[in-house]
C-alpha cells in the first residue's frame, strides 16, 4: 500500500541572532540563507526546500523579530507576520545561551493563538552557557498551549537534535503533493542570490551600524563564453556618501576582499564560473525611502 507523502510550508521565527538561518541551511543541506553575527541580517522571507522519502518541507527563514519604530524594521516585521500567517507550521527558534527578555516574550505572545501548529527548537545547545531548563520554563510560562513534546534541544552547528525535530515536522505536516521539483533547494532568483552573498561578505567585514546602512544591487548579469562564465556587475549601496570609504577600505583592500570572498562563494554554489565586478555608491537615507524599501521587499 502506497503511503501519501507529506508537504508543508514551515515559517522559521525568532529574535535576531538565535541561529535561524544557520538552522535552515543545515536542515536543507545547502546554502539557502546568508549567515552573520550581525542582528537582522535576513531581510526577506527566504525559502529552502527539503526533499525526503516522507515528503517535502519548505522552510521560510524570516527576519529576526525586534521591536523598533524604524521604517526598515517595520518592513522586516511585515515580512515575518505575512510568513507566519501563511505557513502550515511555525518553527520557533530560541537561543539556549541567552536568557529570554521582553522581545522573546513579545514573540511568544504573537504565537499564542497559533500554538497548535507551532513547535520550538531551543538552539545552541552546544554552547557552554546553554540552559535548556530556563528556555523550557519560559515556554511553559509564556506559551503554555505549546505541548512540551514539540520542544527540542538542537544545535544548528553540529546537527544535534535535528532528526527528532524533522520527524516531528513531518508528523505535523499534512498530506499533499510537493510544491517544488526535486532538483530545487531554493526558489530564489539568481540576482537576489548574488546580491545576498555579496551582502553577507560585506556585513561580516564591517562593524557596528554600517551593515544595516547598506544593501546590494545587481546591475547586470550575463552569460559569456558560450554559457560557461557568468559576468556580474553589482553595487554595494551605502546610506551616506561618507560611508563609501569605509566599504572601500585603505587602498581598496576591503572592497577587494569582499569581492574575492563573494566570487569564491558564488563559484561554489552556482553552475558557472563567476566574474564579479563590484563597486560602491551611495543612496542618501535609503532606509527611509519608500520606493527603495518597496523594491527591496518585493524581491
């Protein structure tokens, strides 16, 4: 007798820097989301696809939930809210190495009416500061409707606990046909993936506020040499003219390092040999520009 396969969209939510993107990449077995120690690195709903004998899970990595009245942050929260509402299952990721605070309580409150389709992954259990009992006590207090059988100890770095987590996710998923063909591990468009990789390499080399004050725009991408080489011209765009020098670095050393790291990563994950022409320009106060924000979040 043939068993009907499972299929579900899984929204991955949590506060900034809990390891959501690292966990999604691990579960999907491929680089889907960019990763950084900078909070709120993820700006869009990033889909990663897992294919197994049991069926298909589509993980939707969302921006870290952070309370702020800034226009950019409000856009990030809109992305997260839409993903939560549309998802079949919600995977709530917590950080075992940090105590819960007001932002964590706000996320739990947001999930109270959705507890029946929520499960929790307490991440960073490999940290010497991990305190699962503290995280579980928080969940019991703030999200009492969540069954503790759907709370898991995991490490997005080592893979600890992820098989049990996946077993529960497939058990919660409904029966249905897959959403994507088997060769897909993400549905991101090429230019978006290129821009995200460049942004990852840039923000991991910059400090303090500057990572949030930049975005990446792919101006041109074309196949050359009979389709074997992908030539890309892209711009790292800062918020102020004075920030351009910080990205370029002394003697152009920093922009060169960003370009080389991005090109190496793109060569690893794409099917072509990539040649990257990377430049820097400014767009004054873009984080408050509705047209720019609309373009970024419609990707």
